[in-house]
C-alpha cells in the first residue's frame, strides 16, 4: 500500500483488514506508555492548505504514537500566501527528508496529482481534497459503526445489510462521497437525503438510494444516521433560502431525534453547526458517537500511516 488517495476501488477484504489493524492500534492507547517504536526514524509531514482541527491533530497524534517525527505545515502565515504553488511547497518539505505527506487541499484531485507527479518521493495520504475524497474519515466512520454494533467481536466483520442514512449537504461533501464507496464495498445499504439543490448531478448512478424526505428516512429506522455539516464556505450561490428553512427540512432537531429508533446511532464528521444540522440534545445524547469518531480516527490513521510507510498489503498485515 503505497498511497491512500480514495475509497473508490478499495476492496472489501482490504477495507476489513485496515479496520482490523486499527483494532490493534487502538489497544496501544490502553498501555501505560501509549506508543509503538514502529515508525522510529521516519518523518511525516502534515501539509494543510485548509483549516482543520480534528484531522490535523488526529494525524499528529497517530504519527507520534508510532514514534515518527512530525512536521506540521499550515498555509496561513506561510509562503503559500505569497503565491507559492503546491509543487514548490511539497518539494520544499520533501527536501527536508520526509517519508510521508498527509495532504489537505481545497482543490479536488490535489492528492492524486501529488502522488503521481514525481515531484516527491514519499507516500501520500489524502486528508481531504476539495469536494472529492476524505478516505480516512470514511474508514473511521466504518470502524465506529462496526465497533458500536459489535464491540469486542468486531474483528473480521463487514457491514453487510446495515442501513446507513447520510443527510444534508451531499453536493459539497467529500465525507459523503468517501463513505458511499467504502460503506457499500463493506455491504452496507446507503441512503442519501438532502434538498434537491444539495444533491450532486449524476447521483442516481451512485450505488445508493436517494431522497429528499428526512422524516421518511427516520421512519425507515436506519442503523446509523450521519448528519453532514452545511459547508457554507464552498457555496457560491443560494442553495436554500434561509438557515431556518434548512433546519426545519433537514436538521436533526429534538422532535426528529425523539422519533429515532432506540438503537440508531447518531454520527457527525464535525465540526458541528449546532442548531442548524443537529440539535445540542442529539449531539450530546448517549446515542451520539461523535466523540467516538474522533477517538477512533487516531487508531485508523495509525493503521494507515503504518501501511503506507511499510508498503505492506493490509490483508497480509492483519492476517
């Protein structure tokens, strides 16, 4: 496994093996000294051209728990603000002796360009590129669903037959796209819900069902309900008249939350717009696994960094 750029094309056996390896990585956090010497002497560079809290800190924690050295780059206050290109920035970082680059970038396809351009000789992990892909987020979401449902018996399991409903700004969401391909590869049934203006063109060709009625989706009793952030920073037109209208039609308010099946877990990739796409009571309820997603993100990213830096096939490592 040289790079991780997308969930498209990730086979079921590979995905399960990555989740199983993350189970092993999660055990590290329970040790008196929560570190492994696995990546000692390796250097991981976090190149973040967009703001991030959870993903950036999660990758930093993952690398440090594997004993790697970490260089963190933020576009703000850097030469990017003076017009420096991705190529020049990446080559500058690579010249410092970097073994892996974790890239977040506003341009869709940036991670693939970096991996295939020959500009650097390092593993590339996509930490979110435009509205395209965010593969480690999808992996941690799948891991969280599996862990919540099966607990200690999770190892080796897929998500066959589970129903996952993803709600909101599908159009601008790399999280939704990554989850669609990974969850369906694992056997889940994925249903997308949102206003028509926030559903991508061609979504009918995706391996999902699509609707605009959140109440009907809740009445179908999904196993997991994933609320997406409204990405207003990517909106250059009026996709809905008012935030109140969006919340009324597609927000998980208190009334909708009360109607959820008792065993439906509530998910959100963060950051949350409380009161818009999700109410405080829903976000903070015992059925919310939002903080579990954050915790599990470290384990998943430890597994991914180990795999790309070792070049190992996840199926062999987890066997």
